[in-house]
């Protein structure tokens, strides 16, 4: 085993630090910028290498002792070795650099954050265990310091062999009606199941036949409103930051019509309906959209079960006073971005789980006549390198 001494120059998007060995870049996890490290190469590539810390020769004063016994083993946290404030600074720095690389100058964004521990309302288990980072090996777990107290109570009292086989999602929070819910494996839906859910408002657009799974339905109170969702699907697990993000996203927009692109189960739309006469939801995942119908029952809205791209190509467009965008990591489809650039929608609120693609999209929006009013880091996942963000755009 050959070791190398390097200086961790910089923390980069994705959670690694980079250094140099004979001019070649090496990516090293669990490092802190400025540290002197003894490392070994674990994987070689043409243009870069990957390394592993053998010894921290000169630690950063930002390095702290991780407060989890599974840190470095499970596939969750990867910044717990860095003090909380410096984590925020590093994420902010990465956000600014990503936008700068796309020709966009942003002063330090404000970080919307919450608790660093006990914040996760959702965990995922495989055969009752966590999965090891970078492998399929199982990591037994009885306590997770970033998980909500209700989840830890369940982990403590429920042995791994009784947690169920396969992949399970556990969602728990004091604002959850059920307090804690464990996902169930679904059998194939029958005609009887479909009739059972016929009480739901009939969908206006092609997702009939998609029904609510009652045993997997969770109900959470967000800012005084009940939001129903399927525990097997995606729902933000940091409820404190989610409520702050909803308020910030919707605080200064109102009018006759709003567009909610990539609407999911209608979380943003539920609040947009209070500020607009009508809301149009576009969401390709019909399993999520059927919950949006439930959440917006009785409110003036139109739900469209299509991708953003398919909606642009196939549906008549109306005028919108504002649009809320919350796309997947890949960002906006080209067709959607082209539409937004020519739509003249006065206000756009762009929520992203990938600031790299967000910066790419915002660059084009700026060239079409928009300006950045505000930018925020949404720190949904403290102790991880994951960055979410909100950019508020208005037409010049």
C-alpha cells in the first residue's frame, strides 16, 4: 500500500475535497479544506483519482468528532466531521461557484435552515437495516441521531427481523396524523380497489385508474393545512425547513392564475390556491397527482397528468401571473425552458435539488429578460453535502 501526502485544497460539489498528486487531481471524502492528509489511492481514472484518508496529519479547526457511531458506514451523512456553521459556508460557496461558472454573479445567498439533529422525518431500510455506503451490504441500526425521535423509538423497540423484508420507508413526525407509518408492499390493484376510490374527484386529465393506497397514505399538517401523500413516494423529510421554504416561495406572489410545474402531490399548490384565483398543476407521476387531487379538493385548480415537455407540446397555454418550478435533478427539459423564456410570466420561483442544473437553466432565463430577485440555500439535509436551493426570478 503506497501512501501520499496531500493538502485538501477545496471542498467541491458532491461532498469530496480535492488535492493534487504530481499534478493529477484526487478526490478524497471525509476531508476538510486546508487539512494535510496521508491518503492512499483507491481507484484510478484517466483524468483524476479517488483516495481514502489513512491519517489526518494536520486537522482543520473546523473538524469535529462525528456524533454517530455509523458515520462513514451507512449511506447517509457525509459532512458530520465538519462543524455545522462551516457546513453551511461550504454549501453556500459551492452554490455561488456553480452560478459563477454559468456567468451569473450572486452574492452570498441566505441559508434557510433548522435543527442539525432529529430532523429527518423519513428513513429507508432494506431488510430492516441501512445500506452501507457504496455497496449493498447491510448496516444494522438501532439509533440514528439525525432521525426524528418517533423513528428512533420505533427502531429501539422493533428488532430488525420484525421490520419487514425488502425496502421499507418509515415516516414519522409530531405533525403527522399517524405519528409513524411504515410502507406496505402493494398487491396489484383490482377493479374493486378502483371502485373503492371512486369517491375521489374524477381527474380531468388521463390518470384515471390510479388510486390512493390507503395503507400507505400519510397525512401531515403543514402550516395549518393537511397534506396527504404516499409514504412510498418522495416527500421532503425536513418538515421544519419545508414549512419555511413554502412561506418563502409563496410570500410575494398572487394574482389570477398560477402554474405549478413538477407539482408532485400538490404541496405548493395547496398554498398557491390561497393567493390565486386558479392554479394549474403539471405532474407526470400520476401516483403523486392523485394525491394532489385529494389535497386540492374544492379548490379552483386543473391537474394535468403529463410531463412538462408533453404539456408544452399538447396543451393550450394560458397566461400565468406566477410559476413555481420544482424539477428533478436533471433540471428543466429544453422544451419547458424555451417555453418559460418566451412566456413572459412575471414571477418565477425555481426550487431545485441540484444547483448545477438550476444554474444552467437560470442562465438562459436571465438572457431572456429575467433578473434574480433573491437566492436561498434550503438546508434540508444538514450533515450531508446535498444542496437544495430557491431562486426568485422576475422579468426586468
